[in-house]
C-alpha cells in the first residue's frame, strides 16, 4: 500500500464513487462499467478495497464542519429566515445542516460550502425584492383593511414562506434529475455519500459508543443495587408561529418560481465561511 501512488488511489475512489452514484440513480450499465474498471485496478496493484477506503477517508475532500453566524445578514426583527434560506440551499447541495437561531452548522466540501454561501447572499437580495413587490400588490388589493395583514407581519411571513418554497423547488429539481438519470446526479449522490460517511464516522458512531457505555454502566449499577439519579424534567417551550397566512403563502409561491443561480463555474467570489 505504501508504494502505490496517490494518483492510483484517487482513480480507485473516483471509480468507486461513480459506481455507487450510478447504482443510486438506477444507471446500472454505467455502474457495471465502473465496477469492472475498479476490479481491474485492484487486481493489477494487489489492493484491498477496504484498505483503500480507509487510506482515502480523510483525503477525499477538504471538509468544512463548523457553525456559521448569519445574524449580520438580516434585521433581528425579520425573524431567523436567513438561516432557513441557507439551510434549504445547503441541504439540497450535498451538505448536512442543522440550525439554531442565527447560526447554521454545515458539513460539506469546503469549496461547495463557499459556493452555497455565495448563492445564499444572492438569494437574500432576490427574496427582499420579491417581498417588496408582493407587499405592493397585497396593499393595493380590494380586500377590507381589517382582512389585510400588517406590514411587519406580512414581511416576516413572506420571508419564511419563500424559504420553504425555495426548499421545495430545489428538492423537486433534484428528484427530477434522479428520475431522468442525469449524469450530474451521479456526482451528487457520490459526493453526498462522502459527506454522510464523514458525519457517521465523526458524530454518529461516537454517540452510539457513548450510549452503549451509558447503558452498560446503568445495567452494572442496577446489578450492584445503586439507585438511578433523578434528573430534572426539562420544559420545552413551544415556539410561537409567525401568525401570517397571506404573507407566507405569497412568499411560498414566489420561492417556488424563483430562479436560483447555482454558479455553474463553481468559482464564488464572495465565499464568507470565516465571516
């Protein structure tokens, strides 16, 4: 294994990702072709696939794995819609995400995360422009004033609805790509699998090990007659809704139709991971 060049290792992993991605989207002829080439390489250099996987695990991508603060991109009175927007774009772009108020945790290829944040910056402005237009239409409607939502309520609802609409649009586009066996879908599946493997290795397995140790310790304590420690009940506060129907629906419809520039050349000029 030590005498094998990095180029060979990269070729093996490229074929492996191609095979698994093609299988995932139902392109079985392409999967069989990749599997045959993969097997030939392994036999030629007398390599074990599991060893190659292990050696390459940390080198596949330069991974971004951190929380990003988004509070400087929106007024606090507008709710945390900016993090929802970024999460919608990221989860449909080969990343794993979680959100907490004004922070978003993204796990994904570093260059891809930079592109996502660049796209997010562009979409924030698009959503703002769309909201202003939608409010003018809403405010000029013939409905009685008591039926119309107030400016702030409409705005917050629109932003939230637009995020859900954009999420639905991206999800639909991804599903259509998979069903059409688009060659780009193979790359999406293979890169998403790398991120998923990283997440499982770094977060899921250690958590499972901790849970296993805790169960074993509990069983041992019970066998020795130790009483279980009482824990305080945590009261979960229910988040209040945005209390907007007209703004939310208008934003959702706008999000479904909104054009999203995904940066075909993949060379973002405003990557702001470190901001």
